[in-house]
């Protein structure tokens, strides 16, 4: 059985305590690899390696750093098939999705920040009358801690480490222990690309051991985290009294608002994707669908028909639209929310139960796409993050009403609006409590834009120069002329 290793100081090494964690294939329910069960000793080695590498890396010209990131991007592209298969096996997502979205986006992240750093400038302020000039220098922090989740493993891992490295930091990163494989393969590609030792260190293991040790380490002054809101809260509780800089990308409970004047075909087709892509395990999925009453029944019936037609099956097969949920524990969590929805008075229009896939996947963790109606807008099913292939449908009559519904949760990550009335689209957009709004589209991403949420969906923004600002410390120099 394959045994993964940590990537520390340019080398692949075993965890100090010699312990390993089982790594499951969600489509078969079988253990297929072992992950280092690292601890604070391994994090210490990684931080020391990063500190040692920092002086040379931070003084390497931005163009050279960028070129190395682009070399890694090229290697990701060259290994597309291998990485996509590894992601699919590790996470349960359809191979087709990993090949079309996850892995190409990972190389885009590296390439985007490899070039962005060459266009990153700081400001100068001339003081009229006083004859003085201020200029701002943006220094890398030193060692950045990057902690990422299981739903888009390589995609979100590279989304953090690329800007951190481009800005001149060295990195200690921890992928999710649920989906470690592509981060491990990336460490091999970094070695092949010639990334200097210690610049990027990848420590595998549990959040409460490795993640907590990175968060609490006094020599890691900056932490970028994506994951659950409860974990974000615990990271903030450790990091805030140490005055660390924090970027937190947390959960969502995103509204998908459908007005009766929408382009029906487009709204329907895209809403199926925004509900069920990656088995609904994307923080940007629109899990609460609000439909203007005149369109309600027509939309509901067509939506349910399409949801029923989604093929749930072996993620490696071409025709599969829905793969497995990431873990048995997560499957049980999602099923418990379906039970809760029933208790809260919801009617299950389709799905609601596990799917038995014949053959090699008979023990996999599959769930039928589930559509629920008849729930109050502010019940637990409609306000807590489920993070699975489960959506609710709710009719509304007025803009004021749907804004009240949409804004009633503690989350504020993204929202989608479907209408052909542009003044209304903008009016509603500006009143929604969400960091990211899509109008007549979903998940259309320009990497230059600020990405992140309001309220309990997070603190700070990733993307574009926002991330380079985050991973640097501004210093103002004032010169009296
Ligand atoms: O996330 P965790 P989990 C949501 C989703 C899901 C829930 C829990 O609702 O059901 O979060 O998922 C590391 N200190 N999202 O348990 O635990 C952990 O090892 C430092 C939304 O997988 O937050 C992993 O690397 N790190 C989300 C990372 O944090 C810790 C995507 C995320 O794991 C830690 C995934 C600690 N104390 C889940 N504890 C999104 N918004 O994209 C854990 N970790």
C-alpha cells in the first residue's frame, strides 16, 4: 500500500513519530493509502526549514520566483491525467470534473500568481507644501501557514500557496487529511521543478495536531485557512491573541434567487450545476433556491426531473455526473440533515437516500441528489450548512421578501440572481449580504477579483492583488526632502 510522506526541506520524509492514518477511497469505502500522522515535531522541522530558506527566497527577484511557479504550473499540466485520477480516487468526485476543473485551476493558480507578482506595485505619496515623499515597501512576512480543506483539494491548496510563495514568503502547508494525495504529488513536482529546499513544506496529518501546531507556532505570523466555520473560529481564537494576520474562507449557505422573468433554460441548467456540482460539496453551491411564485411550479417540476436524471455512479466512468461523498462521516452528517428536514415539515421531492452502486463501488458513499420543499425559510435546514447534494425550494412574492429570506443566515459567502431586469439585478445584488454575487451565471471566476465572504463566511479576501497584499507587510518610509 502506498505510504505518503511529508515534504520538508526539499525532501520526502517520514513523520517523526512513525505513525500513519488510513486514507480511504470514497467510491469503494476501502483504505488505499497511508498518510503521515504528523505532529508538532514535524511542524517544527518544517518551520525551521522555511526560516532557513527565507532570506534567499525573499531576496530572489520576483521574476525568478515567478518563473519557478510557472515551471510548476507546466508540470501540473503535463501530469493532468495522473493528477485528475488521483483527485477523483481520493475525493470521490467524477474524474471528468477533476480533469476539467480541479487540476487545470491548480495550474492556473500557479501561473496567475507567478505573473501577478511581476505586476505588483506599491504606492508613493508626495506631500505638497511640506516637501516630503512617502513610499510604501511591501515585505514578505517570513513563514506563512496555509491550511486547506477536502472539497477542492489541489485547487484550494495552490490558491493559497501560490500567492504566498510569489510574494516571497516560505510556506508550511497542510492539506486536508481526508484528501492528501494531490498535495503529495505536488511535492514531487516541486522537487522536479527545482524549487529550493525549504521554500515550500507540506506536513500531512490531522487538523487538531498539525493544523493546530502551525496555527500556534510563534514563528508563523500569517495564517490562510479554508474550511469549516467552527474550525475557523478555533484558529482565530489561537491566532488573534498572538496578533497573527488571518485570512479565513469559511462555510456558506448561499441563496439562488430565480425571478419569473429569467432566461428559464439557462437558469434551470445552471441551477442544477450550482446545486449538485462536486456532490454539492463546494462552499459556493446555491443550496437555498428561492423562486418567484408565478414560476414556482414550472421550475420545481423541471428541476426535479433533471435532478433525478443525474447519473450517480463510479467516479471513474465517463457518464457519471455524481460521484461519492468524501467520507462516511460526512455522508452521515448529510443524511442527518435530510432527517432534520423531514422533522421540520419538509417534503422530499427526490433523493433523500443512499445509492447502492453495483460492482467495485458497492461499498461507496453515494447519495441521491435531494430536493426538498415546504420548509420555513428560517428553519435549521435552511440556515445551517449541509455541504452535500441537498437543496431546498421556496417560493417568494416580492423583492423585499426574498431579500429577507436570503439574508437570514449567519453566512454571507455568495449569491446568485436570475432575472432579465438589469436594474432589479443590481438593486438586489447590492442589498444581499454576500461577498460574491453572480447575475445570470454561477462560478464564473476571474482570478483578479476579490474572493471571500461576509459574516460567518470569513474574514479577508483572496484573489488578485488582495492575496498579495495579505501575504505582505506594508512599511511606509517618509523622506523629508
Ligand atoms: O473541515 P475542517 P471538515 C465545512 C462543511 C463541512 C465542515 C467540516 O460544512 O461539513 O466544514 O469539514 C484543518 N486547527 N467545509 O471537517 O475541519 C483540517 O485538517 C487547524 C466548508 O473537513 O474545517 C483541514 O485541513 N486546522 C469548506 C482543514 O482544517 C484544523 C470546505 C479544514 O477542515 C483544525 C470543507 C484545527 N483545530 C468543509 N481542525 C469550504 N468553505 O470550502 C481541522 N483543521
